[in-house]
C-alpha cells in the first residue's frame, strides 16, 4: 500500500513539474472585436527554451508512454501465445482456447491503437504550432485546438467500450450489472394477510 502511495505521489509531482513552465508563460489574450478572451502561451524571446519544453513534453507524455504500453502488451501477448493449458484437450477445447487468445490479442492491439490515435492529433497540433503557428489555419485555430483536446480526452473512455465489445466475461458482468430484475407476480387468488401492532 505504501508503494502505491509513493507511485501516485510521484505521478502527481511529475505532472506539476511538467505543467509549471506552461503556467508560468500563459497569459490572457483579449480579442476586443470578437469579444473573446483566451489563455495562450507566450515565451517572449525564449525560443530555445520553448522548443526544449515542447519536445520534452512530447517525449514524456506521448512517445515514452506509448513505447511502455507497446512493450507491456507485447510481453503479455508473448506470454499468452506460449501459454499451454495443462492436461489433454479435445479439438473443440483447443479451438475455443485459440479463439479466446485471438480475441485477447485483438483487444490488446486495439487498446494500444486507441491510445496512439486519440493522443496523436493534439501532439501534431502542438508540434505544428511550435514550428510555425502560421501552419495552422488562423480562422479555425481555436476549433482545431478544441477538437484535438476532445480527441485526446476521449482516450479515457475508449477502453471500457473496447473491453465490452471484445471481452466476453467483461460483457457478461456488465450485462448482469445493468439487467433489470423482473418482478415476481403474485397470483390474484392468493390472499395475503398482514397484522399491524399499535
């Protein structure tokens, strides 16, 4: 339990450290004609520091996590592929296990792909903005940024749907959780009595 607390504390500390430079260089920008105020990063002559921060963020929040997830799931897949059930199996049992393994491999691949696809747009957007902000359509800049953020945040809700779609046991438990229990009907000719104590 103590190890979990240390890991969680470390994650929160690293998150605060990563976001601190962005907070320090974020300013309110007011568009009087449009009646709009937004927050945007400005590094004011610190171009080298800005690029170092941008590419460090890309490395720490996308490339390294994606690599770690790929390696972890690759190890799981290899372990499952080499796993042999003990005892003699019939042809039907062997076929059922092969289908089950194939579903797990597909699930693992889709979880990795979902993470990669959901987070890719915001990182591409940030890299383009850091290279040359004029590469992004000025008129639709905020809309593009919002959609990229929305895509990234959707990563958090993808996994339950993937598990529900491909994992039989998960789907069965989910169905059991949300199944409405039928009421037990009482025959009309059955007379129930109740006594009330005052």
